[in-house]
């Protein structure tokens, strides 16, 4: 064992296992913990934070190639790196998927094919013929979503008249109106405001014949109606919106638009403000940042303009260009990664006074958001606080990061306790203010849950709303439990009622921000234990039993992104380190650490740890937009297994979780 290892937890002997011959070896666990700790500490940045890479599908590189050709400023070397990235990810059936091991997906496949064509690859090449055949089997261009069609329209490959109108005047609607931009999720808002500007200008490029996409229309492009289909029933929200869209298209043909100039100016101001100081790009997320670049060019901004130059620099900050591959990240995750790593290291025995934890905590505390951002439109809470996911994103802090950061900071004994106590009081009040009417918590906004908006023609990305979810609600309860928040407070009781109401019939919980039911169920069980629930209640044990029911023969757990569209696939998949870690923690939360499921899970983690202290995990276990966009957090295969081993050890020692320096009065 390395003599310079960080503090190790000394383990008592485990009781004999019943029904399973294997019992996790104490020295093996201690060694695995030390290796995992050292692995994380090696990756810490000099200023104290961590930031692991976020891996996604090929669509980001495809979109970027489309953008370069729309802009007319193609960097040939960068384009070649993008196309190699795309080609490496082509599936044997000719298509492209949106998650590891998934089937060909129409949007990803059309975008990849188009990017390759724009880059000069002939449609007659064998891999292009295979791609084309696959796309046509999937239904061709008519089957892609609205946002993909809009990118094609910019290149003259889809008729604008068949795209839903995104009226820029929507930005002028007051918050008391039945619809306004703050009734949408923050990510939809950040995508749609620049798209509304683009929709006004319709800045279309002409392509030579060899780069066009006529061959991807199964029935051809001539005399074909590509309007969105209506419901069979006459009176539905969808049909109402589609009739409204027809009316907007008629109005668009009328030259006199009294509010258009004012709306364009307000949309421009809104966008510029959110890509300025305090932000690393519009909402600091790829789709909004790319749309903002297109909108700025459509507005006539020259490359030399500071706003456009900053937007371009921020966007390029998402690039990863190493010797193996060129990749584009959807965003950056320093706050999230740093918080989880602090928790994993502190729970596994690193002293609270350790310089690495102190530096990390100081870095996190300096990232508190003190700006009243978009969230304030739906939440009147007077004092700004909270944390965002990224380095700088002052308009969009979220409750998930805030809960995770506070759970991290509670473990590090600060030098200036008064400042940290003030921070905790402020952030806790902010977090509490986001509890929604149904008792749950959503990510970025409060009560953005008007279901009729999901029928809007441009809402087919399936994420127009920001609904409450079990994983965020349970994480907030977990925080409350650790800091001794009153478990009988109405906010806690309402949250528990929410979790009871959202439990699936089989005992599991849906996971909105991680894949999927394993993630949701683990977090709920962990949150319930922390807040002091009796973990022997039948409804709680049903969650544990569900986790045990889907353990794989190798002792691990796995679940794929397919479960978001096919719930019958829940709990099924090749074992992964992160999902195994979640499942073990969920079962441990219910007590009886000698259950065979726990011991077999530990054996899986111990036997698959790599020599550098990490675990191999090519699978995607993070969720962006269910059914549309997923991401692989590279840190998940490193920090969650460590946290699981530490949790098991601490529960066996009957010490639970380390005490908080901050406790509620």
C-alpha cells in the first residue's frame, strides 16, 4: 500500500454473509479507496477545482460544420478533424446514434450525412450510400425535429414556409400574459430568443447541386406538403397552435409590423446582456451559444465587434482538440464536478482541513451567484444566491448544483466560519424558495409546468418545460437531513408526499438528470435516509427491492438511455461503475449491509477498478434532454464509486455521514 496515500478509513470486520459466499475484503476496500482518492487528487486544478470532460454524440461536430459553411468561413483543418470525428462514430448499419450502444437516430444521421457532404465527401462513396439508405429507412428529412429542420433551412435544404413561426414579438409579452418567454424552461428560452431573430431574417445560403439533400426526401421535394400533422380530433391544443401558426404566417406576409422593430431590439438586448460579463456564453450551453452566433451575424455584427468576438471565444472554449480526436462539449461542469469530488474525498476519510479540500471549498464559495437572473421572473425571492453548473453563468443558477455544493461545503471546516454561515443561510433560503406547488423541486425555475405548452409547434425537443423531478427533490431532502433541518417542516412533509406520489408501480423512481430509474431510485432512497425517514416502510423497501431485482449476473448494475422512450427496458443494461455505485448506495440506505446484492456489487467495483484508481466506463449515464440528448460525465466513473465505498464503510462503522460545520437553528 502506498505510504503517501491520503487518510484511509479503518474498517471493522464484516459479519458473516448469509446467502452469499463473498464478503468484501476490508483491506481490498481500503486499498481501492486510497487509489481512488489519489486519482482524484492528481486531477485537481491548481486553484482547487475539478472539471472532467463531457462526452456527447456526433451532432455537435455536425452542427459546427454546417455553421462554418453557412458562415462561409471554413477552416479546412478543423473541418477535417470534425469529419473524422463523425466518421469514427458511424454505425455498422450506416447511421449515427445519440448514446453509446444506441440505435441509429434520424436527426444525428441526417446532420452527419449533411456535414460530410458539405465537407466534400461524394454521395457515391460506400459509407455515404449506407448512410443514405439508413436515413431513408428512418423516414428521411421529414422525420427530423423542428430545430434540425431550421438548420437545414439556413442552408436552403428545407422550406421555411413549413417551419413553425417563432415570432420575435413574443419577447414583448408581459409576465401576466397567458404565454410569455418565462413560461418556458431556461434552456428553451435561451435557444428560442436567438431563433426568433433568425426566423425574422431567414439568412439562407445557396448550395451547389452536389451538396444539396434532395436524395434524403423519400417522396421527393416537389409538390410535397411538409407541414406538421394535425390531430384527428378538431379541438386540441396542438391543432389550436397549428392554426395560430398559419395565422402568423399570413401576418408575416403583411409589410406593416408595428412591433417588429421594437421586438428585434429587445431580443437583441436580451441576448447581448446574457452573453456579456458574468457569462461564458448564452446560457453557457452549446445549442443556445451556436444560435446566438448565427443571430448576431444575421443582425449584421462584424467579426470585430466585442459581443460577437466574445460569443465566438466562449463557443470555442467548448472545443477539445487533442491528438486522438476533436470533440465539442455541450457545456463545462466545474462546479458540479468539484462539489461531488469534495463529498467523495471527505466522506472517504480525507480530513476537512486537508489543503485540497480547503482550496476546493474556497473556489466553490467564490462561485456563488449574486445576480437576480431569469429565475426571478417566476420566483419573487428577494436575495440572489445559488450556484450554476459552469464556470460563469450568473443568469442561470440551478437547484441541483446548489444542493450539491452545500452538501460539499458542509464537510469542510472553514477558516472564517461566520462568512460561511452567512452563505449557508442565504443559499438555503434561496433553495427553499424554489419548492414548487406540488412539493417538488425543478432545476432552474419555479412552477414552469404549464403542460399545454408542450403542444407548441416548436416544442418537439421535448423539453419546453422545467418540471419538478424526484431526483432533485430527494437531493434537497438529503441536504436538509445533513444540516438538521426540521424534518417536520411543511416543506419537508410536502416533498415526501411528492416522492410518494411520483413512485412508479414497481417501486422505482424516474431519473430526470441521470440514467435513469437506477439514478432516480438511488437518490430518493439516499435522501429519505438523510431526512430521517423510517427506512423499513413498505413503500421505501419497494425501491430497494426494485434495485435488487435488476442486478446483473456480474454483480453490477446497468441501464441505457433507451429507458426514456421504452420504460420496459428499465434497469437493463451492461454493468457500469457509476450505476453500480448508485444502486449500492440506494440499497445501503435501507440498512443490512450484508445483503448479497451489496456484497456482489462491491465485488464488481473492487474487481473492475483500474490501476490508476478509476473505472472504465464508455457508456453514457448522464441526461440532458430525455429522448433527445445525453452526455457522459467523465468524472462519474471516478467519484461515485469512491463515494459508494466510503458510504459502505461509514455505515458499517455506524458513523453515518461526517457531521456538518453548519446546522440549522
